[in-house]
């Protein structure tokens, strides 16, 4: 095909029904084949492009130039009838890019400014890569644009993009193309400050009257003065004597992150499986499993004796390494390879899990996590993860209408 003479026919103008049919009907009377066809509608304006070549099996020995001249004349008449404009460009076919050579790039911004997108496309150009396609996935709650890129070294491009994205204050995710994006996945989420707003242990500490003491231990852990397990045990010890009924009150106060329900129900419809893994407590996470219809969970368990917290834990601690092991266990149980797992978290305690997953997403995370994750999301909407998976806002809303689901961002 690359040696074959081709003609690119492009028709632009006001969008309305029947334009594609008229153009293809016009081309159908000529001995040509369609090499490529693409249509885009933006702001009510249509751009329709058809790349054609002479069909030598139908018209052997016929001059391609003569056929193309006749096509130009016929398409110009059709475009006048449609009150549209036609353009033509001759070429030598198109270069077919291997699927192995393609990358999907997803941009998230609120708002997305032309300068930011220009800076990202300049990164692509500097990498010697080509943009094959650009598509809008969402206009709210953030603007999301997906680009299909070919001819780039992923690691080189990823590093350049990370620096530019930070400068432009947007999020950019880069992933290989391929069927795996449409295959069954397992999503594993951290809980505190990811699936829900806030930290459960802080809510419990308020009931126990030790909020300041718990906050001080948390700060020590964040400064690296304590490892996670020591920090957790010291904070839990401060809850000793708290009536177990306080956990009922905390469960009532839980607020899901905006877009959490939308994320779960949309991907559930596509056959995805969901897990949560937490350094928090099963007495809370079990309720979230029931509330959202999740498939797997792992968390620590507070010890309760005679209706009171003892200040201790039951069983092994789910720490940084434990989260990664939980992800691997969930994947094995679900029959999903690690390459098709997505981990979402915000803290250093999530790093091993993010690295073990096929795609690690730092969600409104601390700088050290953003730097080491595959990609980061810095907007407070969990359903933006859908855009990283190539699912558009329009597809989400169409599925909600068919399923009678609540509006997007229902975080109740």
C-alpha cells in the first residue's frame, strides 16, 4: 500500500445528517478503494476525510491521475450541493504503524489551556514522535483529551512529559496501546484520603478524646521518624477503652470521594473487579465493601473485648509491603494478570502496591508518591480514572441513563 498512489479527499462544513452517505455515494461510481476514513465533529462543524486508491482489480491499466481528476470534479459538485468545502491532496499511501509502536496519552486539566496542550505536543515533537489521533474524552468535571502517539521511546517521552506537566499544572498519563486496555481489569484502591475523604483513625480519636496525641504520632511518621507499623500501634494504643459503638458513629460519618460511585458502577458494568486495601480497620472497610458492592478487601482489625477497644490489633498488620501482597493475592483470585491491575493511592504506604500494579495512579498524593507512580491525578474526582482507561464522559452518562443510575459524582 505504501507504494500506491493515493488521493486524500477532505470535506468540511456544518454538520448534518447524510454528509458521509453523500460523499461515499459520490465515490462509489469510481474504481477506487478506501484506504482510510475518519470523521470528526467539533462545535457543530464536521471534518470528513477519505483516503482513496485506484482499484486495479476493477480497472487494470487505468490512469490513476485520470481517475483522481474525475473524483475531484464529482466531489466538488457534491460539496457545493452540501454547502461545504472540499480539499484534495495527492500522496503515496500511508505508513502503517505497528500497534506495538503506539502509545495512549491522556491529559487531565481544569481548565485545559491552549498553551499547556501546545507544550505537551512540543514534547512529543522533540521525542521524534507523531500524533496519530486526538479525541476529547470529557469536558467536566475536568477536561480530558486523549492522544494516540507513534514512534516514541516511552521512557524518554514519559520523563519529558512529567517535567512539562508539572510546569503546566496538568496531569498526563502515558500507556501502551493494545487490546489490554479493553480487557478485564482489577482495580485496587487505598481507602483513607482516596476512596473516602479524611482519615478513619482521626475520626475515632475524636471520639476517644485523643485527637491531638494521634495527630502528633502521625506527624512523626510522616517525618520518617516512625515506620508504619510502629506508628499504627502507637495510635491504636491511644484508643484503649473507647466504646465499640463509636465505630458505628464513624461509619455514619464516612464521606466518599466525589466520583467514587461513578467509578465503581461504570467499571462494574464492564466486568472489572474492585478491591480495597487499607492500613485502617476492617470494622470500617467491611461497611464500604457492602455499600459499594466491592469484591475484595484487606485491612487491619481492631481488638474489641467486652464492647471496648483494647488498644491492640488482631492478626498481622497490613503495612506497605502487605498492601502489595494483597494486590497480588486479589489478582490471583480474580484470574487477572498483574499487567491488568490498576492501583490507586495517595501515601508512601501505597508505593509498593503502585509499583506492583500494571498501572499505578497517585491520587492527590504527596510529592514522593507522584514522582514514583506511573501517573498522577491532582483533581479531587475519582471518576477521572475512567479517562485514563479510555472511557469517555458521554459513554458513562449513556450507561447511567440506560441503567437508571444517579447523576455522575454522586458521592453519597
